[in-house]
């Protein structure tokens, strides 16, 4: 299910994804509808709308696993920079707002364009951070259903800021090399 504040935008996104996979697998609705119907919700919004989006869905997300993929970034002349977040990271901000949810930080370092290609080999690690061990393990398992992805336990949410900030570096490397760089953690 794909949600948006504007249902028309969700429907357009669902239609474009339906061209890649069976249309029976894709549905659209308002953010509120999607949050109510889902057990696991991925938050993929620009950082500027992160807080307001979560505040509007606090009740609907209570008791659910919320996977926050947002990295706090700003862009000037094509250069990405990390933005300081008052709570320490976007994931910690999410947990401060969604006190009754299990927040997990993951997927910030994988290209969204690559994730849209079914069965594409994505030779990458996904660092998964969460204070709730069960939610972290669940998202790690979900991550490894993506061809080529290895999930890495990144510990608690306090570590999410390092991955969020690292995203700016990867985007700048991508711009320099015109690539979709990812990360691999060696030695484990």
C-alpha cells in the first residue's frame, strides 16, 4: 500500500509501480488509511515533512513497526549535506513522536531507484537500527528478501544518525561517479 497526503498522488505512484509488478500487489490510499491497514509502515518522505507527517499519524501508528528511511539532507548546487536534527537523528525524532510505536531506521543508503526494480541484484548491506530487538530482527529479515542485500545489526536508534549522515556522502559520491553507490561492512 502506498500512501500520500493527496490520494491522487498515491494512486499515481501505485499505478507506476503496478507496471513493474503484478497490479494485484499494489494499492493506494491516504496516509491515514495506509497506516491504519498496515502492520509495518515505511516512512519515505522529505525530511522537511517528516515531523508533520508523523504527528498526523500518531494514533494510527500506535503498536506498529515504523521503518524510517528518511535522511535529513539539504542540497545546494547539486551537493548534498547532512542536516542536524534536534533529537540527534530522524529516527530518534520519530521515536520521540511515536512513543507507542517500534521505530526502526533502515534503507537510507540504498538507491530508491534501485529498490524499484524487481529482482535487481543490490549488492549492499542495510544497517538496521532499533531499540526494540524484535522489530529490528523482523526488518533485518525483510531486508534480506531483497536479492543481494545483507542486513547488519546497527544496534540502537542512537546509532541511526551515523547512517543518516553517511547518506549525504554516498549521494555526493554518486554525483561524482554518476553511479548508485552503496555500503558493505567488512569483517563480520
